[in-house]
């Protein structure tokens, strides 16, 4: 079996590298950099609110739990990677109505319009809403390490662009790609 890997659900997977790659881990660290900026949109607020930095908010980073019941119920969630290897991504895919899904074999991305994407350099950035816990869930993944890294880098380095694109929407989805080492939005999925 190529790679010899097995997903959390016991199904064989085609992935042929470590489940948490060094590249993804490094790009994940960039997400923490987001928490050193003034929170977008608060500039017009009165008093101390206009200078609230995201670093004033408690941030904890954990690997995906093996059981979704172990996912903390408070705070926003950023889940990285495919549902074949990440329990939180699997929960996001099956419970939060994303606009792009992984195929059952984890080898395609499928849009809500039925289009199949097999480009391993594309990543998806989805902002979903967990109504039960009243929070946003960021679902970042790609078919490969490169695609997942593109999604991570887009969120980490293009946060202001992402914030503008989201607008008042509760749910948002876009596809991104690395071009010359820079994460770039290629398409918004409606």
C-alpha cells in the first residue's frame, strides 16, 4: 500500500509522508503572527476597543484530538488538513455544510456545484459557522502539503484581504494557490 498510511477512521489512505508535515507546521506558526495585530474593524470603536490587539486574546494550539468530543466548545477553531487525517476537519466537513468537500478517497476537492478539482497545488480556505457553539471555524486544507500550505499562508499573510472578501458573510470559501512563494486567491466559491 503506497505510504502505508491509515486515516483516523481506519481506512487506508494514499498519503506518503508524515501526517503533520514540517512545511504545514511551519506555516501554521505564521497563523500565530496574526495575533500581533489590531483586530480589523475595531478602528472606529470608542475608547480602548479601537486598540484591542489580537494578542490580548488567549490562543492555544493543539493537534487534532482523536475524538471530536475532546474539541473545546469555546472559542474559534482553525482546523488544518484533510478529513482523512484530521478529526476536526472531518467534523467540519460533515457537520458545518462547507462549500468544498474532499471526496471519500481524499483525492479530489468537490465544490458545492459538483466541480471536481484534482490540482494538488490548490488549497481551500473556508470560514464556516458552528451554530451549536456560536463560533467561526476556519477550515484550511489542500490535496497535498503544497495546497495546505497555500491555504495556511493565505490566511497568515493575506488576512486583511480575506477580511474584506468575507464582508458580512457568515460563511465564506475561496481557493488559493502559491505563485512564486506567495499565496494568491484564485477563485471564490459561492
